[in-house]
């Protein structure tokens, strides 16, 4: 099947998550195991069925590898959404900081978000993996009639995204993994917080400073790596022959 | 267009693409939802603010309009409209006060304006615009005035953390930028 047709089918598959229909049409709750609270405020069967339909179509159209990649990414994205969000909401409800009634009913809300993420992230990744970005670059460069400014800009965008996608993110992750900075830093941050909570000699502000420093280190490294070649590419791409009408 | 102008234009396009991609990744990777409004806490604003401080208002506005908006499309589509408007204005304002280069005070004023727009902009959308639109388009009926109040503090925290990081990034890069 041609990649354009696959991409179109996947985009059509993604549409219900934006427009709501036909997900909201099926608003019943007969999924086994749903508690009364979940039935009252949790995800409807339409959302659960939509998620399984999306995953089935990805399996048929893109195969097991892409489906596995999508589910893995969805699981990673949902970590902060479901667990961190749920924990924050739980703590807020325990200490009476909830200002809106929705925050008390955290379980159904986060279950709904998880189901939503499990549908939307895999299909988005499948669309992204379907589009042959490298072919764009080759087709633009192989044009014998010159290149318009708009196509030069497109070439720059494709090059930057490919660079970040294949080089920057993987490099930063491998550096963090190799030097075990990720674990060590976060372990350090955790111990600072633990000490701060126990009111030892370390203050909470020091712990927050450590969090900021770790984030700053990652953000600055990623920015530097991402923009490193842009001046060179700008000169290189602008020297391509202009299109003559 | 002369070759030098073309190089500058292409470099700006590249910078916008790079920071928009980073803002997208930053917004998508760490998301802590706020049940009251259906929105979420993230640190993607760091890249919007940093882009604006380093490369000017126009670059910041484009980065704000593209990166976080694409991220909203994955899982939180009802906020696309609010994010596109609020983050574009935020990105524009942060760099707008930086008239003379190497002026920390101007950068701080810009960041304060950016955080204000972030907090105030989402409040206006969630408290007034979305409920009003939700009466005719149910897709937007996700928030109300009380929910918008509940999101003020998380949004302020998000803006504050992002502004501190963006200011530090600007301090690191401002000496090396040409």
C-alpha cells in the first residue's frame, strides 16, 4: 500500500479523538470490572473501543514493530500524566487543596486520560513513521529545474527535524545513560528532598536549585546540539540553484 | 532576494523549526494533568521564552504558536486554540522588551510579561471564551470559571519555572550568540 494512502487512513483514524464522534455516541458502561464510581464519571465504552480499534488498525497497516513502538511511547508519556498527575491530585485532596469537585474523583479522570493517550500517541507515531522525510530531502535536492525559496525553507525544516529526531535526542539520552547522570542526578535530588523533609542540614531551596540545575543542563545541551549546524545549512541550502520560470 | 538575505531567512526558519520541535518535545515528555480543567502542567514554555530572548519576538511568537500547539494535538486537542493564541503572544512579549542587548533587567521584564500572559491568557480562555464557545460547540465545553481559578496556581508555577530556566539559558547563550 502506498504511504500516502496509509497516512490518510491513519489521519482519518485520528479524527474521532478531535471531533468526539462516534466515540461519544457510545456512552454505555458494560466493560467488566468498572466500579460504580468509574461508571459514573470514568471512560465510556466508546473510548475503550476506539482505543482497541486504533491499535488493531495500526497492527494491520504498520505491523507489530510500529505498534510496539507506539505503545511503548504511550506508556512513557502516560507515566507523568497518570502517576505524577494522580499523585499530585491525591496529595491535594488529602490536604484539602482541591478547589474543584473534579479533583476529588482522580481515578476515573486519570484512567480516561490513559485510555486517550493509549489511542492517540500510537496513531500519531504511526503517521510520523509513515511519512518518508528523507525522501523529501532527496526529491528536493534532485530537482533539475532549481529550487524555490519555499522549498528551500521546507528543506531546512526537514533537515532540522531529522537532526533533532535522529541525532540530538538519541545523543543526549545516550550521554545521560553512559555517564549515569540521569540516575545519579535524580537520586541526588531525591536525597536532597528526603533530607529537606527530615529538616536536616539541607534546605528545600537547595533541592529545588538542584532540580533547576539538572533541567538547565539538559535544556542547554539540547539547544546547543539542535542549532549547531543551522548557520552552515543556511549557507549550503541558499547556494542551491534558484528555480527559473 | 539577495543571497545574504536568503541565508538569514533560512537560518531564522531553521531556528524556529529547532525551537518549535524542542518546545513540542518538552511539552509532550513531562505532562502533569490538572483534572479541574483538563489541562496540564509542563515545561515546554522554557523553549518558547528562550527562543524569544535569544532570537527576538517574531521567532518567539512562531515557536510559541507551533511547538506547544502540536503537542496539544496529542491528547489535549480542546486546548489547541487557547495554546496557539496564548503561547504566540507570550513568545512575542518575552523578547519585545529586549531593546538593548545584554540587559538582564529587560529580559526579566519580558519574562514577567510572558508569565502574566500565560496565566492571564489561559484564565480568560478557560473562564470566559471556552464556556461561551461551549454553548454552541460541545467540544469546547471543558472548563468554567471555578476550574479556571483552580488552574491559576499550576499555570503560575509552570510559568515561573520556565522563566527561571529560560533566563538561565539566555545568560549561558547570550555571550556566544552572533
